[in-house]
């Protein structure tokens, strides 16, 4: 499998603060579906921000071999106050694949509708995002990321504030998208129960890398997200 | 009323500003940067003062200083935390204080200055109108051409950055558009009130709109109606046009509020 992401002895701190990540090394191959788990403040978001180039490591090296990136940030939903429809949101995700000037072409409009259809929101395409449930809003943001036809899809805490049923449904959706689109997925969560049975690999981060392997081999203690506070 | 040339010129300038200010303000409001217009207005005041001092066209010096100020504010804004916020305050207050000192040095601390602080649309000349129309049309054309890219940044700035959009360049462009709007609009509603015309129509439109696109067009409609109604009311009631226009826009927000309540 071609390599998509490599972190080589990466350490990072915000400003002059304490280190958030220490000596993290890992490799992620193309087409993998990986959960990055760990407690709040453990460095999960920082890890993916380093992968995406939004932060630069203090030490070590980050290598990213993917050109088309889709990113659902932890607080991306903050924009739902804006009076935008699902179609407008997903169209915004298509912009990186088009020229900047002028309207969307017919094929781009079709790609937008296809992305909306893939997450099951086509009947709600003209609805305002603020009128949708939390789970539907997350699906809309995933469709936005898909509209750019990403090679690497990074989802940071996509189930925050979403009910358990929607979490299960979102996990199943991501599993299907992973299978159909052959996209590499990094799924960040402190509650990884919803995707545990779909992912091939869990990376547990708590300031450093404390586990990297298949979910079935994860020690029982660490299935409880509160382990970090012990 | 329209048989008077100064009124025809006022309405023509008002149409440009009524459409342009909310169109640019739309992007600022959606990014929760509503007050940046005020900050650029402060800096524009220093530009007007510089024009008095150097005896240059005031719109030109205000435009140049506003663009420099807007780009500086945008650069500082991208800094994190309180330091960035304090740096913004530094630019705002340096602008207004520098303006006071410069205008005093030019010996222009007089009634003429009030035209720029509070607007003086009834003194717009044909030459002013040509400048206002040219800059306004250019700014609206840029917005029309880059609408999708600007919206992509508004919707999710970090996602757009990761996906490879030139976010820094687009943000600088938005700041530049805000600077042009303020330079163009200062004769109409004044430096101290222009930010209101950029923000209030967008807020009113957001109460009743059903999409981003409809918000923008409704905001432009409300901005245009506010300016036209403001000038008309000011003419017949002998009121200051700038302040009257902004009060009409504020009334539009109040009138739209029931629609927002019903929608919930």
C-alpha cells in the first residue's frame, strides 16, 4: 500500500507551553480507516493539525502524500448560524476542485448533488443547515468534505453533541464511504465506540502514542475513555 | 425633488453605496467581523486628514490609507488570542488619533471635516459620482466573480485552507473591498456611520432569508431602500441624510425581527 502519512519523532507545544505531543512516530497507508482516540487534551486534534500542515512540529518531520484533502474541523458546525442551505455548504466544498472565478459548471453541480446523495441528504438539499438535526448537520459537513473528492478525509470529533443513534448511523455511513470511495479516513474521537467495529486500526494518543493496532487487541481498560484521568 | 441636480447626484451616489456596502458587509458579518468596518473607518479618517495636509484628493488618500489599514488589520487578526485583539485596538485608535493630529496640522479642524465624519451626500459633485460609480462597480464585479470562493472561506475557513484555497489572499481581498467601500461611502453616510450600512442590512436580511445567496441579495435590497428612503426623508424633514439612512436600516432590523421569531 502506498504511504499517505508519516510522522517521524514529532514533538509539539503551543507557544512556550508544555509539550502537547512527544516523540510521536507513525505511518498511515493509503485506504486505511484509522481512529485516533484518547482523552480530551491528549493531543488528538494537534496530531491531525500537524498532519494537515495547520501546525508545524517543534521537532521531527511530518510527511503527507495526498493532494486532495477533506477536513471536518472540531468546531466546523459553528458556521451553522449562517443562513446557508445544504447545497450551498456542499458547493463551498467543491470550490477547491474548480476555477475560482465564475459559477459552477454542470459537472461540478452534479458532483455536489452526488456528494449530498452519498450522505443521504438529497431530499434536504435546499433546507437551511440550522433547520437540521445535529446528526444531519454532520452528514452535510461530511458531504462538503466529499465534494472535493478527497484522497484523505480527516474528521475531528464528528459526533460531538450528536445522539447515540446518530453516532451509530454516522459510523455506518463512514464505513460505507470508505468501502465505496477508497478514501483514507482519519477519525478523531474521545468516544470511538461508534466506529470501533468499522476501523481497522486505533491509534491511542495521550501526549504520546500509547497504542497503535487493531481494535480487537486494545486492552480492555482503554475502551473506557476515562482511563486517562485515572 | 429630482428636478434639483444635487438631489439627482445624491440619489445616484446613494444607489451605488446602498448596493455595495451590504454586499461587502455580508462577508464580514458571516465571519463575525462586523466591527472591522468601524476600525477601517477610523483609519480612513487619518487618510482624509493626510489629504488635507498634502492637498491631495481626499477620496484618494482615504482609499490608500484605508487599504493599508485594512490589510494591516487582516494580518493582525490572524494572530491568536488577546494579543491580536489588542493589536487591532492599536490600529483603530492610532488611526483616529493620527487623523486628529494631521487634520489639526493642516488647519482643517473645521466644518468641512464634518462632511466626512457624518456624511454630506447633498454636496456630491459629478466628479465625485464618477469616482464612486467606478470604484463601486469594480468592487461589485469582483464580488460577483469570486462569490463562490469568498463564500467557501466564510463557511469554513480552516477547511478551505486545508483543501488548498488561497485563504490568505481571499481574506486580504475582502479587507481591501471593505476599505474601498468605506472610501466610496464616506461622503454618503460618513466615516462614523458607514460600518452600520455594511452590517445592519445584512442583519435584517438574515432574519428573513432562506439561503446565503438570498441573504446577500435581500441585504443589498434593504441597503438600497435604506439609502433612498433616508435621503428622501432627510430632504423633506430637513434631517442629516447619513444619520437618517442608518436609522432606516436599523428600523429594517426591528421590522425583520418578528419574521425571525416566527421562523423559530
